[in-house]
C-alpha cells in the first residue's frame, strides 16, 4: 500500500472509526489514535489492516497491524497482538475507512489547482506547447517536452528525457526516464472499482498510483488507471500501441510489447518479455508468466505459465488453436 | 420521435415535400401545410410519418398522421384518414424529408456559437477549468464542475451535482443529476448512419438526443452517439468503464455495469441490471433482457432472454461455453 | 517510398554511410555522394535501396539503385550495376540509414512550430473554433472548418470542403476534398514499429504519410498511423466509425464501410467496397479482396479473396460459421 501522493488525514480515534463500520456497540478495551490504513504486509503498530481471504493467510500470520478488519472464520489466523474487527463485508468496510483516511482519493474531479505552465517554475526547464497546465506537487526532470493542451494534474513526478504528447491528461503518476506518452492518453484516473448498490453505486477509494518505468512508450488514446490498494505498473522498456486500456492494479513486466486495442482487466500481473497481439483481452486477477506470447484477438481467462504461446478465445496452446482451425 | 433541441423549420407545403421525394407527378387532392415529421405513434394530424416494415403494423393501424411514406404492399395497414405516399425506399425518403424539417441535425460541424464560460451566465454557478467552452441553449444545475478544455456545445441540459472531466465534448444531450463523465468522452454526435452511395454516401439526419439518467458514470475516452429517430439512453445508476462505444438509438436499463472497451451497435435495447465483461460486443437491433450477464470478449449476435448468463463468440449459455472449452 | 513532407538531409558520402552500418572495413572502389534512400522500384542512380526477401525478386532484378542493402543469399538477384552491401539485418540497417537521411521522421514530439490560427494566413479563409493551432507547411483549401482545440501540425495538406472536429491532432497527412474528421482523432503519428532491444528498443523511422481520399469520414477517437516506407491510405468515400485503429502502411480501397472499434494491423491491404462489422480485427500483412464482408467481432488471420463473406475467429466462410454455431 504505497501512497506517495494522497494525504493521510489521520490519525483518528479508534472509537470514531468503529462508528463508520457500525461496530460502535462492540466492546474494545482501548480508544487509541489510529495512524494509518495499510495492507497486511505494510502495516505497523497502531495502524489498521484487512484480511478477507485465506489466500493471504501467511501475510495475516505476520502482520504488525494493531487492528484488522476480517471475518469470524479468519480471525484465528491473526497474531494475538492484532485485534480482529469482525464485519459483514471486509472490502466494503475497508473502503469506508480508506475514504476516511484518504478522502482525496475517492473523487476524481478535474484538478482546479492546475495553472498555465508559464505561471509555474517549470516554464524555463521544459519545452512546452500552447495551453499546457500543471497542477500542484508536480516535478519534471531535465530535457522534457509537453505538447499542446496537455494537463499534468497534481501529484505527478516526471523524470528526465520524457516526451509527453498533446491533449494528454496525467495525475497521480510516477513517470521515470526516457518515456514517451503519445497524444490523447489519460493516465492515473481511478479504476472502475465500486460496490454495486441499488440506484446509487458506492465508489471505493483508489490510493495507488501509476508507475511507468524507464524507456516505455504509451500509444495514442490509451488509458491507464491507477491502483486501488496497490500500484499499476508498466515495466521498463515496455511499449504499448494505440487505444490500449490498462485497468487498476495491473502490473506488466519489462521488455513487453502490447499491440493496439488490447485490454487488461484489473489486478492481473504479467511477467517480463510478454508479447500481446492486437485486440487481445486479459481477464482480471490472472498471472501471465515471463516470455509469454498471446495471439491477436485472444481472450485469456486463466493463468498462463512462463514461455507459453497461446491464442484463441478462450486462449489455448497456439498449436492446438491452429490445428483445430485448419 | 423526440426532438427537444433540433429546430423544426416547417411547416412546408405538401407539394414542396412531394418534389423532394420525387412524387410531384402523383395526384393528390390537397396542398395543405405539413407541420412536422414523426414516427407512427407520435405523429398527429397534418404531420407526416413512415411505415416500412410489418413489424410496426399495430402502430400503423392507429397512426394519427395525415400522410405516411410506405410501400404499396403495406399501404392497406394504414387508417383511411392517412394518405399513403408510395416510394421506392421508405428510409431514404424519410431521410430526405427529415433533413428538410431539421437541417441542423444532418451536419455535425463543431459548434461555432460556443464561448468561453467566463463570457456566459454560467461563470458564477459552475466550478470550471481553463478554456471551457459553452454553446447556446445550454443549462447547468447546481454544484457542477467542468474540467479543462471541455466543450459543452449547443443543446445540452445538465442537472445538479454533475462532474464533467477534461477534454470532454458534449452536444444534443440531456444529462440528469449526480453524473460523472470522465476525461476525453465524446457524447451526442450523430451516429454512423448513412445510405451507401457510389463515390459519395448520403448521411441521414439524427434528430434524437442522448439521455443519461441519474447517478451514471461514463469512463474515459468513451463515445455515445445520439439517436437517429429515437434517443440513445443510459439508464439510472449505470456505470460505463473506459473506451466504450455506444451507437445510436441504443437503450441501456438502470443499474447496469459495462466493462472497458465494450461496443454496442445501433438500436439494441438492454434491460436493467445487465453486466457486460470487457471487450464484449453486441450486434445491432438486439434485445438483451434484465439481469443478463455477458462474459468478457463475447460477441452477442442474437436476443438474450432475462436472467441469462452467456459467453462466447457467438455468445451462448455460459455453462455450455465452459464445457466446450474445458 | 514517397516523402513529400520529410526533409532529405542528404547527400552523404558513401564512406560515411558505410560506418553507420558497420561496413567501414569492407572494400569498395568508390566514395561518391549518395543522394537518397528509396525502395527497389523508386530508387535511381546514386541512391541506396534494400532487398530482404525473395518476394521482391522481380523488383530487385530491375532496380536502378547504385547500392543495395541485402543478404549474401539474395545478392545475385541484383543487376550488375547495383553494388550489394551485405549486412546482418537488412531492416535494421535500412532503419539506421533512413534515420540518417530523414532524421525528422524518427521523432514524434509535439510540433512546437504550431501557432494560433489567428496569427497565420489561414485566419481569413477557414472557419475555426477557439484555440486552433496550425504548424508550418500546412495548406487548407476552400470552405473548410476546424473545431476547437484542434491542432494541424506541420506537413499537412487539406483540400476543399473539409470539416475537422474538435480536439483533433493531424500531422504528415494529405487530406483530399469533402472529408469529415470527427472529434478526438489522432492522424499521422508514427506507427508501432521498432526493433525490440534489451532494455531500450530502437524505433525505426516512418517516412510515409497518411492519405485520405475524397468524401471520407473518420469517426471520433480514431487513430490512423502514417506509413514507415510507404503511405497509409484511406480510399475515396470510405467511412470509418468511432474508435477505429488503422496501423502503418495499411491501404483501404474506396467505398468501404468500417464499423466501430475495428483494428487493422500494419501493412494489410484491403480492396474496394469492403464492409467490416464492429470490433473485427485484421492481422498485419494480409490482402483482403474487393467486395469482402467481414462479420462483427471476426479475427482475420489470412488473406480473403474477392467477393467473400467471412465471420469468426479465426474468420471463415460465413455459412460455415453459422452452421457450426447453430
């Protein structure tokens, strides 16, 4: 749970947090100040965490958090020093508390702090087009250019030798060095994450950011959403073609090549040196190994081991696909 | 046939209209003023309508229109008070007449009436970014925000508590309350509708609008086209992810969830509480029932009944899809 | 190899070029000035060309180039007057030399020569919106309109009666007459072409342009990349719907209709009167005949002969597709 950009509005009194998750009538012995909200691994004393699936049992065993939102059936996996807070829906409750600590991560209104670059410290260091806007808490390295009408909203760090195209919108994003972001991209908005709710869905906070590592290129009209509880990461020297959609929490390894109109759903993790043909789609929460090749138009709905070549919908071994479709 | 925004340039003399559809030599007894052009159900006395398929026989029986473009084979379905106008191609002829009544609905040039918001009455009521443009005949409710470089072209009504992102373009659109429209959307342009014609296709008019009901969210880079003879509708509390394309006349029911890069072709109607996975496509003129789930990547080419779960290309029962692809 | 827009920085001494392709130690008898770099057919005396596949043997036999990058196995197909330059990777070497002759074709930074249209000669002849930018070497015909925030970067020729929407970005493009380009398109950026290279891919130059012929319409949010060594061409009266991606070197014949979200990969050539349903994809380097119909959602991975109707993934005869999926 890394939040270099979103402001932690805590600490909050434990009793205040209990009201939010409707546990105000539960009996607890203390009413200390709770400092922060993090995942099982990152959290520390006087912080709150959450544990909602046996998949994370090992991390739960070792968490240093003082409090943990969880289910009755899971509470025994927690260390004795960690107080279990039994709720009906862990993800819903963590969402409410995250919104309390990080209210600015819920809403994605346009950044009204953004100013014309001429009115900022960046004007002498960056090559820029007409009508370029820069928000607060933005840093930009040496030898960068930003095209016409582009908006670098608040909470963006750009390294050196980066070229941002025109009509680009970036927020909550860490962009390393030698990176090209082509025209019309939108990078760093919140993901498509919410709790469906009759007549009025409840959005959950996105406190992750987008990290784009050295030497990447992002094609025109692509969208890369920031993470909810972890970051969205595009690995070093990975190239994305036009009109690609990368959902929240996705991680793509280095040296990968992704052709036009590909979509990768939330929380999937791709290895290094992955090649994906045009219009392929990858479902959420999957693990794609290193050196995997995915044929154009494929629909990947299960994990793919290292060094595989797949194609089809659903994607299968490439030779089998060819054989069946001779 | 609802046209709250397009100006009716009628009435026109009946004889003038006959020339346009090459019936000037046909003998009719009267040359009255024709007031408007509408569909079978909405039209009234001294108005013109059209009837081109047996599918609409019931409506044809009851139409109150004084004139009806139709085929010889269908004319007997019309009431006696309705004068049939027999043409070679009903849709082509109705297109010509609609263009006569509503010329501004044919062309989709940029709105040159749009002014900087600072120069309009909206400047004190809306939170807005740099370079925001507002056209004529635009109303905006309480507590709305409009991001940088966005263009609200003419003929747009926005309710209260709406948040419009940056680089958004909206025209001919009715946006209700508590709606979020994210960056880079284009909403309300004419649909992809025209008569193919050697070396120079003929565009037909689009006099419908886009209606977005309360509590919806529309993801980045999505396009929603306005209707041709009826409206395009996004139902209450329906959420669209990024890079979605909704074609003209599509109607989506309330509480639906549509993942990234989905495309819905013209005139399809979706029920309530529909869930669609990423990159799925739905062909035109289909009926998708309530509570339908459509798996990611599916290609839907026929109607889907209520409460079904489908996947595949072409989409079929979900269990069958899984079984066949084990 | 047509380069009306990119400036040839040659001539260069032959010995200088040899160093670039690591042939400085090879013995050649002359050190003349080399004028240009072109394909086998277009090149002339004192120019350099390349020959990397038997597929082009006929052209190689007849080339008038004085020098030719090639492989040892192919060199005997060249005329005696043409000096073979044997390299390890012809495409990589031609890429290096093209970058030498046409350095401005490698980089696609925003055009910092672009000025507000009010400050250019176009202001009295074009109907334009707010914040329209025009680069160097742009010509615009009679009766054209350009929407708000659109950027016509350098090296664009627009004919008469063209309507460009808002937020459009165009560069290196020849737009003929009566053409509509709708909002948010990006046309003429370099294609997705590079040599993968550990930790730092090498982009190759794109010296082709985009040609859009008379009476075309390009839908919102579409991207059309310019060619690498030849042009990308959209034939007369061809209509593209929204969110379409056309990759480098693609050629589409006249009177074609392409529905939303279609993607066509690099170097494929489509005939006339082709109809493609929504979300279909066409792999690279294919030949699609005249009067071909491709169903929505299809994935085309091999050539399609004239007058065929196909559907499926992979695309097959339409009747077979229906039969298998009853």
